[in-house]
């Protein structure tokens, strides 16, 4: 999510809705996906909310009635833009142009731009596609993205997600989507120049020459880290052009000596691929073809607000790793790690970088698991990652913890390496999403799916009844302030 301020105590909050915990929060009984109304309800629980918030005299934040309020779902009309738009693999019977698509799904993390737009990232889009057609075999492209291994069988009631009827429909998902939160009549844009993968977030930076830079990770084991650099300075874009439509996408190679290279994914430089559109539609295959480094689930990337050319990335876990390398130093990596890199010359637009391990998560020093953190503040499965304007690094977890606690959020000092626990969430939840007001006096944090994993769907409160402490649990947003009203972190 991202808070876009309008005044000192008012602003617009853009928020993702990533996935369903249908056994606890959405359906009172087991979902029947052969029912079109059930599928329709599930589709409308995905996407993005645009809400206006205001702070009252007591300091509490409330949702206010607003002409900017908007829901963007799996059935909202969108436009495909950039080099892949119109490619035959993006064309369907309902859209022979290959430029118009309905909806966005599995919206994981996010980003924002200095021109005031919101970037929402399509992650595990593959899980909604399948078919009952006898003898259907997924194509190699489908298999590379896990299409056909779905756990949310929307295809049973919506033929748009049936692979036999619409084999190109999955190719229209897995993109970064740009939304204007200030214009409810605007059409969201899927920016194909940023590549098609299971995007975790989209972290914006500016190169020394003013070009737009967007970092993103592909959240699956043995996948890659990417960087997009626009062709020209973002401030020079015209009314009908976007810096996110014309540029170069790179994949990262982390070398053993602590250096790295951004490998360009461009036409003529990727073995086995023809046009630029071919590369962008199968970004995973292209990154593998140029020799990018397979990582332990690349998730959020955060750009340091003060150190030139510096970014950090979370690598959540990979219990299936059997061989190691310098950037993924532990086999059966159950607790994950965080890397730091600095682009050459402190320029986010540079082609090379140096990198180091910031922290190996786990039970802590002396535990024998290789972790490099104090046992008092041990954590595992780092996922969400964000810097505040003062350079504090906020870490959110999603996965089993090496100490007896639920998912948690921690604050880190990148200079000293000190990491301290800030909050712990309710049972079953993921701590995810982070944004602040401009005065840094309110921090917004999401609690996703409290009670997830309840063994008795008829009684989810047995696992959690947060936040009302009665009835079914609900995903919610925390507004966190200091009791004395001062800036968080002081």
C-alpha cells in the first residue's frame, strides 16, 4: 500500500488485495467454484482499493466518503502498453488486438512513482487457470510459470480462465500495473516493459541522469532479481508517453567476489529469443538464458533514501536448495536472508554493482543455523522491506519463525546492523504492507489473513478472532503512532 498525502491530516491510501483465505474470511462454508457467483465474489476480492483517509482531532484515522474512492478488481478493464502490447501471445478471441485485458489478480506488493501514480504487482497469477479438457498439455511457457497448477479453480465457472478455451489469457497477467489514484476515471496500465514474472514489489529509484529505475524480484525459488531503466529522463515524458514503456530490463548476476552485473534482456542479446516482446512475455526464460543468478525467493526490494545507488532485497527462504553460491550461502535455507548492493558510482543506472550479505536470518548467533542476528530479536522468512525517510529499514516476515512467535515486524539500523523487534501479529497472519505519512508521525501496516490455517473452518475463531475479538477474524490495517505524537523513530 501507499499513502498519497493531500494535506497534513488527509490523504489517499492505495492498497492491494493479494489472495483469499476462503476457509476463514470470505466464505462461511467451503467455496463451490462451479458456482459463477462464488467465482465472481472471489474475483472482486482481488485487486486494489483506493480510499481517502482523514485524521480526527483525537489522532485517529478514519475512512471518509470520497469521489476518489475506487475498487479495481479481476474484472476491471485495463490497457496493455509497451513493447509486448499487441503480440500474438497476448491476443484472445475477446481481445484480438492484444491490448485490452480484464483485471488484475494476486496483487502482492507495490511501488509508487514521483509523478504520483501507484504500482501494483501481479504475483501468483498462475493459480487461477486450468481446464477440465481431456488430454490438455500445458505449453513450455505455461509450465515455466506454473500455469495449470492452480489452487483456485476459477475456470470451472469462468471460461476466461480455462486454458483449453483461452490458452493466451495467462500471458496477460504477471505484469506491473500502473494506477492513477487521483483520477477514478483513468484506465490502469499493464507496463510490459518491466517484464512478466511473479512480481513481488516495484521499487522506484532515479538514475544520476534522471532516468527512471524500477527494481523488482520474482517471488519463487531459484528465480531472479531485475532492474528496469528508462530510455530517457522521466521528467521529459510527454502526455502520451510513459518512462515505463521505453527502456531496458536487466537481470542480476551476483558474482562470488562480491561484484555483480546487470545483464540486459534485449533483442539480439538473449540466446533463443527473437523480438523484444518475446523476451518480455517469457522474462524468466530470458533471464536464465543470459546467466542471471537463481536466488532464494527474491521478494521486496527497498531503495535507500540517503545512500546513493544503494538498495536492499529480501530472499525469503528456499528449503529445496542443495547447492550454494556466495549470494545464497546456505543449503535448505529455511529462514532466508537480506542482501545489500550498491550500483557502481552510486548511480542506480549503472551496469555493475557490488553486493554483500546484510543479515542471515534465523534463531540467532550461537544457534548453529548460520544466522547473524541477536537471539533476542531472532526472525525468519523476511518478506516486506521498506526504508523510512531517515534511513531506518523496516522488515516484515511471512513464514514460520525460528522462535516461538507469530509473524513479526522489525526495525534495522543499516549502519550498525542492529535489528530489533517492533511488533508481533496475531495467529495465522502475514505482516505485510508499509507506508508512512509525510510527517512520519503515522505508520500504516497491514495484517493479512489472521486465523489462516484454522483447522476448523466452521470455527475460525479457535485460531484467531482478531481484530474485533469476537466472531470471524478479518484482515485489517494498523495506524501506528507514538503516544507522545512525535515522529516514529525519534
